[in-house]
């Protein structure tokens, strides 16, 4: 309780007060008024709970805490979800707490025009503003049942009070001022007459409920929602009995029991299926997801269904299946704690991939399945020509896929025509992939092929994101490999993204016109002269890489 009280006061700047254990009332003699003007200090709060650690937690509503709370007494027979939805949209996302009786507290930002407290502004719905307070989680009632967050205030900010609610409250306040003046003038003031002024005069005849032809359906609907909100079966039985008596019929206990049993089965089935649907979504998710992603995927529209999603997600958090993540409210990620162990002892070290590269670079390293070769080159200085030479030297070894980013079919055919290889041979051994981008390239990579990507350019202002995409490409590979071209500035050693562009690479090469340098070689043990990592070259006949005299040097 102390931890919650300090959290509300320190983090949310809400004015908290102690509430006597198991009740909704402050301790005897406690002066609430001063805490409507100032927030209690940490020392004051600690002193309260040192005196009695079992004090419940109360929160002052109104301007000081910037809080306006709507209380839904869903356990009361008069409560109507349909009426509530007319004033509070399904899409409203704001902190919500459940009450021990089966009701709910919705927390909103305090309106600019102060409103105090009121009862039954809608059937079984009250509000607390200036001059009020509410009991907050994790407080418990006399039976030991707790208030609990359905949607924690850390997960979503305070929404504005719906304008339809404010309009209704203001209308009733204005009407009451006028009616009170009239009643006082007539000298007919009674506690009942004043209370009636604050109660909307909605009857079953106004709403056409429980009419002949729909009574059976409405009684089932009543039982279903009462059970779903947590009411005891005995309570539901009495509600149905009184409803039947209200139109002059004698209740049949067997019929009522059957109706409640049917409604109970519907509640249990829906809750099980609903929880399973949310759980299935979570377990098949990758990366971050929002609460709204779940409701959209499951095509949920009602406010209650959306609240149920929040409930299931909170349970999954407690089970350690998901955790909050990202910068947005209601954002989660699945915790993947499954572990797969690598069988390295039985691996075949001779299971190399026979890939040949221009200038015999392949003789200085080894390539295994899932290898990634990164070629960083200055624009217009030979990346594409290097790619085509590599492709030509590997015809017939692996299915080859060329991911083209810059050329149309005419330009591509012209480039290939410089090689002494018929176009029909290129067509036979190479598939050209169009319509790809930085964000979906990993999805399109062929797991068992030789994927030549010309070229990969990060989007946005965070070039280091290239590491994530290259890692995703490698994860996509199985028996295949990838050659990935990226841009670099003249004179720079590494390309776009710097060190992040080569972190996952097996081999990384820096390329400028006439000069090539190996900047990373994961298997340099295969190289008899690993310190010699540079070579100069010329391009002959418009296509052929020819090493300069002297070969590799340091």
C-alpha cells in the first residue's frame, strides 16, 4: 500500500490520503480538506503507513490531482452497457481500475470547468471531481477483494472527459439548480425529491426492453452480463425473479436456473476462446505490437472487448510471456525464452560453399552456408561490375538471384552485353528481382540461393539500422549465401552505416576504381598471407577484372 501511495504521489503527482483498512473512508479524525489544497509529502505518507501498513489508498479527485473519475457500478441491475456506450466511445483509452464488487473506475483528466461530485448521472454511474476522492488499487474491501488496474496509468495517459458526458452532466446540473429553486419555493423539499432530481428518469418502457416477444432474449442478456461482470449466481437469480414479477408473471425456478446455466456457459466459452485468441496473437507476433494491433487483428469493436484485451495482456505480463516495450503507451513485445542448442560437434567443416570472386579473393577465405559478403563501393566505381563478374563465375553452382535497384531492363541488358556471354546464358542462370526495398529485402531473399543485392541503402536518418537488415538477411538464409553491395564515400574504408555495415559479414571489401581492400575476413586462417589485404586492378574489355603487377600487398 505504501509503495502504491508513494508511486501515485511521486510519479503521477496525485494527492493521496489514507483510507481505513477494508473500508472506503479515511481514518477517524483525519483531516481530508488540507489535501485538496496540497499534495502530501513523502514523509507524511510514510508516517501514515508506519502507523498502519494496512491503510487502503485514497486519491483526491479534482484540480489538484488533475483527476476526474467515472464510476461504473456494473454489478447493479440498473446498469446498462448500451446506455454507457452512447456517452463514452469504445475508442476511449484511459486508465481503468476494477472494483471488488465488479465495477470499474475510469480515470480522466480534470475538465477545465470544475465539476464536483454526482450520483446516477446515468444508470448506476457516478462521477468524482472537485471535492471528491476515490479508493485506488491495490486497496481491498472488507472481504479481502482488491481494486486492480485493468489499464495501468503508466500504460496510457489520462484521456479528456468525453464531451457527451460533460454536456449531460452540465445539463443535469443546470436543471437541478432550476428545479431546486422551484421546489424550495413550493415548500416541498424532501430527501427523496432532491435525490430524484439527480436521477435520469429512464424506464423499461422508454427503452422498449422486456416487451412481449423479446423478454426471453433480454433476460438471457441480463444474466449473461451480470455473470460476466462477476455477480454471484444467487444475485442473478433474484434479479431475474424480480424482473419476471414486474410484469405480473410467476417466476419458474427451473427456467431461471436453465437460463443462468446457459448464460454461464456462454461467458466461460467466450472468455476461454477470447483469451486463447489474444494469446495466439501474442505467441505468433514478432517485434513490437500495440494493444490496438490485437483489437484490430481480432476485429473487436466494443469497449468491453477492448478492456478484455487489456486484461488478457496484463495477465500475460504477469506470466512473463510479454513485457512493455517501445515508446508508445500500450506497446509490448513477446519474451522469447526458448533456447536452441547448436550441434557443433557433429558439424562437417568441409561443408563449404564453392563461391568464386573476382581477383581470386575467394582463395583468401572460406564460405560456409549463411555467409554474407559485403562490398562497399564508391558510386559508379565498379560495384555492379564486381557483382556481374561474381555471378558469371558462379553459373550453375547455386540458383542465382540478382536484386536490381537502379537499372531498367534495357540498361541491364546493355551492361551484360559487354561480357562474352550470350544473354540466353544470363537468363538461364540468373533471376532478376525487382520491386524490393530496404524494409522487405530479408523477406524476399532465397534461403538456398546465391543472393546478389545491388545495392542496399538504409532508409531514414539512422544508417546504423543497416546492421539489423543484414542480420535479418543472414537469418533468412539456410544453405545459401548473399553478396550485399552498399555505398561508401571516396577515401572512406567502410560504407554506409560504418562498423554496423560489416558486423555480421563473413567477408567485407572496400572498393574504389582500380583498388580493392579486404577490411574484414572472418576466416583469414585460410589465407597464407593474411597481412596482404590490398590489391590494385584494371578493367579490361569493359568487364574483366585484371590484377596489377605485384598482386596483393599490405
